[in-house]
C-alpha cells in the first residue's frame, strides 16, 4: 500500500495539481491532508474541492480554525492571510466539509501506531516541530510514528524509538521555495520518503527516506 501525506497547500492550486499528477502516476492507495488548505494564495476554494473530490482524509490546520472562527486572526496578519476573501466566497458544502475535519488522527499499520496532527502533539493547531527542535519533550506518548506539518520545513528523524516526520508544504515550502514537499509511505517496504516536485514542471527529486 502506498500512502501520501500532504500539508500546507495554502491556496496554491498549481502546486497541488502537480502533486496530484504524481500521486496518480504512483497509484497512491490512501491520501491524508494535514491542514492549511486555505490562507495566503488565491485558489483556496479549488484546493478544497480537489481534496474533497480525491477522497483525502483531512485534518484541520490553524488556517481552517481561523476561517471557522475557532481561533483569532492576528490583526497584522489578516491582510496577508486573505481569509476574509475565502469566507466571502466559500459555499455551504465546502464549509461543511472543512467543519468535519478533526485536529488529530490515529491509526495502526505494520504494527506501528501512527499519529497525525497539523502542529504538534502538545499543541495541535499552533505547535511547531522544526528540524532542530528538541524531540525528547514530545516522546511521552504511545505512538511510533508522529507526522506533522505547519512549519513548511520537511524532515525525518528518530528519537527514543519513535519516528518524527514533518511533511513540509505543498504550496509554500520555506526551505526550497519552488519545490513542493510531501511524504510517501510504502507499507510493503516500510519506507518513508520525502518527495519534492517543482512548481512549474513535474521534476521529481527524492528527499530523505528511512525504514
């Protein structure tokens, strides 16, 4: 089984379309989205429809929570986020789709306990796990694989018999600015791999991979 984990699209429709073309090529069996379909870029509604129509299992990000009024929008960020424009145009069906997203998800595969959230296990919406974060403070739980987004910086690291993965960002990567980042997991080989795809063409470059 091939499983894709995406996060932080932020209205970048072209980037998502490129990633979706890749997922069709590799015949991904399951697809998870770790939040922030909206915010910053203008095609959030089309992104929401693509996620819905392609059967993604979705987790809420901080931008969805702000859109729904569950957490406040900082006044000095409101113009950049452009969530008011999304709120003005979003349909009721799209809104109901987002309202159904939870802030975390767990499942078991290959005798591993997977935990998915947008931020971190300690702060699901706004927690940050960077490549140089102290992972030891996040190890007091029963999970084997902890997968997050939010920082827009991908990595795969082991700590205390746990695997920590940040899938990076499809729409606004902050390490290599023109390369979408996402995670693929092949359950038959038990390999996790960060994948990169250029915004302008389907140039596939492998990141780090680990068993």
